[in-house]
C-alpha cells in the first residue's frame, strides 16, 4: 500500500513537471510570436538588383567607405561580465522629466524651424510648415521580442495618435533602436507620409505592410523632394542587421533642406571625414542632430564619443547642436549621464551653441533654451 502511494506520488509529480514544462514552452512561444516578423525582410528581386548597382555594395553586402576599419560590437566574455556586474550608473536615479509639447508660437512659415526630441534618436523636425519624423521608436523595448531586450528608461512624451500630420518619415538604418515594427505599422495606419529609407530597408517595410508607393529607398547622395523639402540620403559610418546576418541593408545620415532652413541628422555613425564633405556640399546647417550615446572603445569606429560629436558639428558647419541617442535605452557601459556631461564640457571649450532639451521639449532653433543641466539632478 505504501509503495503504491509512492508510485502514485511520483506519477503526479511527473505529470506536474510535464505540465510546467509545457506551460514554459507555451510561454516562450507566446513571447517569441512576433520575432520572425520583427526580423524583417531580405533583399530580393528588383530591390536586390538595385542594391547590387550601388557603389556601397560588393560581395553581397553593403560597406562603409573604402579603407574604413569597422569594429562592430561582438559577443565578448569580459563585455558580458561588465554589462552584468559593472559599477557604472547606467540608469537615472529618478524619473526622467518629460514635457508635453504645446502648440508652437505662430511664426513666418518660411523661417520656421523647431526640433522636438522624444527620446533616444526619435525626433520631430518642424521646418517651413512641414513635419518630418526621424527614426520613430515608441515600443517598450528595442528588440525583436516584446518581453526581452533593452527596456525604455522613460515613456514617450506623446502617444503616436497625438502626433501632428507628418510629411515624411526618415529611417537611418535597420537596428531595433531606430526601426521598430510596431511603430511602423501604427504610423502606416495613422499617417499618409512616405517612409524615406536607405537601400534595402524597404524590404522590412514591405513585410510589415507598408504600401509600395509609400517606400522611397535612396543611396548615398540621392535626393527626393517631399512637399517642397529636399531630403538627401547622406553617408554614415556604421553597419546594419536585425538578425545574425549583417550589412544586408544600407545605413545613412539625412539632410533635410527647405528653401531657407537646413537640418542634418547623423543617424548612428563613427566620426569620419565624410562630415566635412557633407558640410561643404549641403551646409551650413541651422541645426545638427548628433548621436552622442552608446559609445565604447570596443566599437569606436561605429559610434561617436561626445567630443567627436562636437568635432562633427564643426565639420558640418552647424549652427545649433542638439544631442540625440541618449537617455532612453541602456545600450553601453558608460554612466547614463556621461554622454551629455562630456558633450556640454566640449561644447563650452569649442564655443559651440548647444541645446539639451528634456524629452518632449520643443527647441526653437533661432531662440533655443539655455543649457540648465536638468539631467544632473537625476544622474
């Protein structure tokens, strides 16, 4: 009798363990349900033929300019240990202050130029009566999974349904912190603006249901006119990829030029001679939006250090510098506030005009707010 009870107990325990395993597998399947779609599409057909004709494309992938050594982040035991156990303060100690944008003061539309930074690289440019959205990411994580990957350190200051009518949406490259499937799908449904993207990125948009007539793919130096704006795809020094395969799509920076006002956005890039060339060809710029965060000596060629960001701004013949690509996602080993602290010090040393808005705060380029160090109180 006692032996029979033991056998029954083992059977029950085994059944419970089996049910728990099935539940775990079901949970993993649920968590991963969107991952295949989030990985995006691949070059094929006419899109692949066009890519093959690009000066940036050879041996089946896109490349940076000749002679550029590229060190992209790679799995490393010491790096993983530092990410898990390092002593850096990679998160703010209090909530990041958000600003709800209010209607802009009416100005001469021909002279209008405002910037609203929503966090990380996501930025709205208001230029001469037009609205251009850069690298929109509204999801909770920059990851193919909704449950795993870097999580936001602050909420978006506005909802996607609160955005104004957009004239263009620009994507710099296909990394998850710049190209987000859920955000693209919602913008496709809510807006009518075209997506301007570097070569190959249209394959991802195709897979996510963006109509073909709303996808404009450009190579470096190519220009497309949208609503009286000339938008140019410009060079950058970076890499691409949403899975194990790298560099199947191109990466870029962007020039947004109206009749009187000019804006430059770096996307993600290491510091390179191309900035001086872009400044000479398309500048001077009223404002530059420059990546300052997620740098490390291990990948110095594909992300700028803050001091290099100031040097790039000078090369570009920029007026006002507004930093982006910091504060929202924890993507490197430096302290949360280090990028902007270093940037502020270098800007003062080189007499560069700087604005550091809170997420959601409108910067009027001709009358920017003074830098007040708001981030230092929560660092």
